[in-house]
C-alpha cells in the first residue's frame, strides 16, 4: 500500500484541511481521526496492516499537523471539529463511510456518527469510550477557565507566543509531554508536527488547542448521543491507556457508564496490552481486531446486500 499514498487538501473558509490518503481510488472510504495534539501521522504504521480493499483518509484536524489554524478569536470545541469532518466528507462527496477515531478523534467520530447516522456504517474507537462527559458540577468552572485562557492568550504579543526549538529539543519536548510515545513514533508525528522557522523549528499545532474546551456535556447527554449511533461499534481499549491519562480525574467515574452503554447495545469491546498510543507504537497488537471488524461489518455486509439485489 506504500505506493498508493497521496496528500489531501480540502479548502475551508479560513484556509485548508490537510491529510494523507492510503489505498485504491474506489476503495470503501474509512475516515481516520487522530487524538489531541497528534496529527494524521498517528495512523502511518497502522493503515498498512489493515485490509487493502479500503481507502483510508487520515486528516490533520484543524489546528493540528499541516491544517490551518482557526481564525483569531475562535475556540476549539467538539461541535466545530465535527463540522470540519462534514466539510471533508462533503468535499470528497462521501455518502457512506466508516470512521476510526483515537482518543479525542474518537469523541469527534462518535458525535459525527450520532448526528449523521445514515452516513456511518462502522465506527472504531481506539482507546476511547465515546464522547467523554464532564461532571455537571464542574462545567461552569472549566468553561470559565477556557474563556479566561483564551483572553490571556490574546493579550500576548506574537513574540511571546513564539517558541523556537532545535529538532533535538523538539523531540525531547514531545517525549516529555507524551511519555507513552516511542522515539520512532515521535519522529513520525514530527514529520507533520514541526515547521521550519527562523532560528530552528516550531510546533505546527495551534497553541489554543491546549486550552480548556468550553463546550461540555453531562453524562446524561453523552449517553443520549451514544444511543443515536446506528453504526456497528468496535472499542479497542488498552490496559495502560485512557483511564490513566485523563486530565480531569472526575471524568474517570463516567467511563464505566459509557462502557456499559456500548455493551448494552451489543457493540464489541476488546482490551489489549499497551498504552494510549499502541496504535502507533505497536500497531500489530490492534490491527487484527480492526481488520476483522471492517471485513465483517463493512465488506461482508456489502456483499450480502449485493446478493440480495
């Protein structure tokens, strides 16, 4: 599949959404959505291990990788990311697709699948339970924090916002921030995660993605959204992953309710050894589960429908 990789560029009102595409032009589309602060390189090692009949479209979410940053004054939130996905599917004229989402990308994939259930035939959540809720008692506090952060940021000069690194220091910085990444994985993410600037390199991602998300939902809302997903779902959880890295400890108590919701709807949940970036560090661990799921829920269903016709 290595020879069939191309660059993706979708124009949007404020710039472009970039990404990479693997697989045959008329293969069944699979949209791949990376996690927070990563980029589409996060799927570079996994996709070559997946079924060749599909066309894998991995995007740099807005503000990440080579995609444009949001305009000045804008926030980054889940509904906006979902709208970006819709922009991509519309530009590529995708009417039916499967979606793979890792971590935050799983939240985006889950909400997209719930809002546009007729478009999604299979959903793969990598170290993600669906749309992560916030304790209702905490929503006002974290929303205020996010608003305060953006205002403080807007008062800084461009010089104060600018951080320049040598390549080696950028590697150290990313490893320190993401101890679950192997050094090889760091180099893969930095292929799209750095831009050359005067004096060295800068991270390409928008600094505003670091701020608290100001659009929050409760557990009740999260479970309601989960119930709207009509696609078959595979959740691949890791034994050293998601629960260990939640930035807000109060969120940990919700994961069991989300897991129960998936199981009650007969979705598939598997646990694998590894950490939060196992799909990039050791993709051979999860590839068999994802491959089998795509073949069973997408390819074989398609063949069955054709036979009935």
